[in-house]
């Protein structure tokens, strides 16, 4: 399932290790989108991570690079949060990856939508590390905040729930 992007992500400077992502002509752009629904379970979250990793490699963000590893970790954390905190019985979560590349930058936006409206994450400015020794969970959004250029969430437009999104951007070699 594919669709066109609905917003333009923000940019930052990060070191690239990408192959075949930037279009050849200096004025051309590349758009690629992957969307799929997964069961709101640990197995669904693992499958979302694995398919995102394979899709990124197919798109020219190769396995073993900093960009690939960061985007896959962001996807894994968002999918795990949807399975754990956004779980509603008999409802799936939706993953959407969108890659946009031009001659200067490659941007990947990861969106995970679930149907649980009453449990929302804190806003990015409110994310703080849990006190040492208090919990073994609660660090996923800290990882996302550390790796992503930007992240946030918004209410789901077409029903109950929310979409949590993160943008990762790489400056291309000149």
C-alpha cells in the first residue's frame, strides 16, 4: 500500500552513508513510501522493524550504516510503544515509512498510528529520563529524541487514536 506524503519534514546535519538514494540530476527528487498494518503484539512490532529494515536497504539506505541503524531503532521503538501502550483488542497499528531525497538531503519519516486515544505520549519537550533504579522501561522516547531530527504526535485524523512520528534526515555528500 502506498500514498503520497502530506507534510514536509524538518532538516538537520548528520553524516551520510547512503547509496543510490539521491537522484542523479541535481533538480530531481525521489519519493518512496511503504505502509502496512500489523497486529498490536510483540510479534507485530518485530515484523514491522524487520520489514522497515529490508525496505530501507532496498531504497538505498544500506544495512550496517548509522542512518539505517538509527531509522530501524526509531521504527522498533515506535512499533513497540504502539503494541504495548496503544494496544486495543482486535485493532492493528499502522506503520508508514516515507523517504524523500533530493541532491542535498535524504529524509525518512516514520509514522506509527494506533487506535488508543486515551494513552498519549508526552510532548517532546516533556520527555525526561526516569530516575535511576526506578524502572527498566520508559526509555524508548529518549532514544527517539536522541536519534531523530524531530518527533511528535498528533490525534489520528480518521478515527480514535494517535499517530507518533519521527523524522531522520541526512545531508548528502556534495
